[in-house]
């Protein structure tokens, strides 16, 4: 089937709220180790799509296949998270009174399932993984600082690091660069590109220069379905995309 070599496959997903179709037969594919950027006007259904992937919202119709086989629409939120889907919401939620290191260590130790303690890695392995994550999220030099003392952008990176500590196969990221400096925005594109070499990433974003820096496949949603997809150049040259979204 079409789902087999995919990390995420939404097939004809629809959901209505009080008769209003927030998603209208939405179909999306994300391959292993691929990043997809989702753009589109307010109300297009981007958040609803993320809610359906993570099991927060149940679709009225359609399937959501994860890792080529599991239909997520049959599972609850905790089971879906345990399969290896991490979601980064727009606002950072780090433990401000803890160090950067301790935030990552706590994220590492969060139990992922009944049997997780049986397979628990050694302290040495934990330390190496934290050091690795610190490098990835550009916080190696800040490991002993309190999270409260990080910039807004660095807190976002720390939270991405905390999600990486859970070793997700698929990372969902909602408007990560809102409120970041230009330099942090560029660095966030770099780090997400690095992460997507080994994991699938879906980024919902409004900032078009950031989407350009992501340098990846783009899907434009409108009215709960795919309006256009391809490179950013292809999508932003689409007359309907210009009229409905970019040309405002
Ligand atoms: P986007 O994230 O692209 O801005 P959303 O997914 O938030 O779009 O919203 C799509 C549409 O669905 C909007 O019109 C929104 O008002 C509606 N909607 C989303 N979630 C709910 C909900 N839980 N109850 C009622 N309406 C909702």
C-alpha cells in the first residue's frame, strides 16, 4: 500500500466542528528522514491536522498511518506519543528553575512505557546522549545555566532538545521561530535541517524567509485541504496560493 515506505500518511482525513469542515479530505505524506513545511492562511486547518496526528482530535473520516503500518486514529494520545511522535507547541515549556542539563536529563528519564525501566540505559550512555543533544540544539556552552537565563530562542531549542531526548521518529513543530531574533531564526532552520537527516519533521510556519531557509518540501493548506505542494518556489508561484495566502 501507499503507506508502506512512509513515516506519516494521512489519507482523506476529514473533521467537522459544529458542521464546519476544519479538514476536508486532507492527504499528506512524510517519508522517513524528510522534513515537510506546512504553510497556509489562518483557519486552514494546520493546528487541527497536528491535533489529529497526536490523537488530541479524532477525525470523522480517513486514516493516519504512522511508520508504514499503525493507524493512529485507533489509538489514544499517550499511546501515540509512546510510538515516537513528539510535538513542540508554539510557546516553550521548559523548567525555568532547573539547569539546561537537568532539563534534558529529566526529559530522558520520563518513562515511555511500562517496560522502559527494563531497557534502561547506563548513566554513561545517558551523559553521552545529553552531550550529543546539547551540540545539536546549540546549547553546549550553556549546559550549567538555569533555563530561566536563556533567551527566548534558546528556550525553544532546549525544548526541541527535550523532545529529542525522547528519541522521536517524527517531530511536529508549531511556529518555532515566532519571537526569535534573525540570527536565532537562521540557526533554527539549520538545526531542524540537521535533525531531519535522521528523523521525520513537520514544521508549521508563517515566516516565509524561515521556510526558505528550511530548504525543503512545502505543502500549502487552505480550507482544510492541500492547495499546493512542491518546492517553496513552486508553491509560492501558484496563483491560488498568491491570491488566498501570500498576496494579502
Ligand atoms: P490553522 O491552525 O491553520 O490556523 P485551525 O486548525 O486552528 O487552523 O482551525 C481550522 C478551523 O477549525 C478554524 O475555522 C477553527 O475555528 C476551527 N476549529 C479548530 N478547532 C476547533 C474546535 N476544537 N472547535 C471548533 N472549531 C474548531
